[in-house]
């Protein structure tokens, strides 16, 4: 538990730093002379360069543990932010965001693998993943508004410099505090009910598994659309209003992430309900402009708070047998591809259709592709929960 608390602290600082940039990047790019299409490519390029990092992280984290890659991601990303403070042209920002995308590609697989390795009990793993989501959400509640406040006080250059030094300091703290655990320590000793289905979960090329990896792709696509469109739709007061709306999004997620009893429900059922809720929220943003955006984003955040721990529990079961690093790496690759495709598509199609409607179609497609009944993995998950409850 002590390790989890230290990791949560570092994750909070890292997520605070990263989310504080969301309401800033688009106005900063516009101030450098970038147009909507270029901004879409800039945001997408950050995610595209995640791919080589994710491919490396999957193997390296399983082989060498998580600590060195957590430290690497934080310190290098902080150094890149210090350079970003001095960007003068849109192409400078594009190249720096691409470099930052590669550096931070190691962070999520390493952190998720370390958290999952702290226990082999699926209930405890679910709680750790919910705790990860809570920390992520707490940081994202205050960071967009804080980022908007800092940029008004210190300007773009001062804001990026401050955030860069914060990431570097967090990386140094992680070097001295994160233990040298094996990347998939807990996966090597799965609980007995999961062992009966372990062979099935170790077949990464099954059609069911491929379907599951489409989930983070479509979800990340929709999030990319939101982060692209929301600042542009807020007009002249974009930085402040975007920060407030993103904080409301995070508050909604915090509400459902705090409901730990949801971890006892089937991951597939939680994913289905959350996808439908998110799709309806995007449809409301596209079609019912009379509904306050803050209300819709709060509900959207509540659906996200249900979705992400459920996806994490599902992928933990897919990573049984010492392959958690590879599993979370593939999940991160799917999310990186989605985060690249979402803003790029929104930037190209914004003049023809609402980007929010694009996100609605993506999420409904993900819902339709979800297997209509629980697989053996979900059955094993329920069996393990019942055995621990007994």
C-alpha cells in the first residue's frame, strides 16, 4: 500500500502538469499563427509518436520493471516543456509535441503495470485501478483551471517553464521512491479461478481480443475530438471557459470513480453502459445546444469514470501470465492511434459536420463491436470475485 501511495503522489503531479496544458495548447498554437487544420495535426502528432514508445515499453517494462521508464518519461518530458516555452513558429511546437509524445509513451504502460503488479487479487487490482483513476481525475479537476490562471499571470513561456520544472522534479522524486518491482510480478502468480482460463487469455490474436483493443481506440478518438473542439467552440474567452468545463468533466468522473462497489460488476457490462452514456453526451453536445455544456460534460465525465477502471480490469485479465506490460502497451498503442485520428479527422471535417457528432458515431460503433455476451475471461473474473467474497 505504501508503494501505491507514493505512486499516486507522482501520478498526481504528472497528471496535473499534463492536464494543465490542455486549455493552453490551442490558444498558444493560434498565437504562433497556426490554423485549425494544423492544430489538429499538432495534437494528433503527439499521439502518433506514442506508437514507437508504446512498442518499446511493452517489452522493456516486462523485462526490466517500471521505475526507470517512469523516471525517463517524466524528466525528458519536463525538459521538452522547457524548450517548448521558447517556441516561435507553429512547426517548432509540432516537433516538440512529437518529441513529448514519444517520451511520455512509456509512462502509462509502466504505471499501470506497476499498479497491477502490487496484487494478484482482482478486487484489489480493481481498487488500485480506480485509485489511479481518482488521482488522474483529481489532478484534472484543478489543473485546467490552474493552467488558465498561470498563463494569465506568467504568459505562455512562463507557464511551460513552470510545468517543465515540475515534471523534472517529479521524475527525480520517482527515482528515489519507486521500488524496483518486476513489471508483471503479480501476473506470474494469478489466482486459481483465473488459471483455468489463462490459456485463453494468452492468445493475443483471437477475434475477441482484437475486438477489445478497438475499445480504447474509439474512446481515445472521441476524447481527441473533445480536446480539439472544446477550446475552439468557446470563442474569445476560450482559455478560462475551457478550463472550467474540463474541470466539470473531471468532477463527473471523480463521482463515479469513488463508487468502489462498481468493481464487483462485470467489466463488459460496465463498459457497455459507459459507452452508451458517453455517446449520448456527445450527441447532446452536437444536437441540443440549449443544454448547458457544463451539465453535459459533467455527465460525460461520470460515464468516463465508469469506463476506464472497467477497461483496466478487462486488460489485466488479458495480460495474465506475465504479459501485463505488453497488454497495457497494446492498449496504449490503440489509444495513441485514436488520439491521433480524432483531432485530425475533426480538423478536416469541422466545416462539414459537428466534431461532436463524429465522436458520437465512433462511440456507438465501439458499442456495436462489443461482444454481445461475456467471454470466458469475464466469467473467470466473476468466478474470482465470488471466491473472494465467499
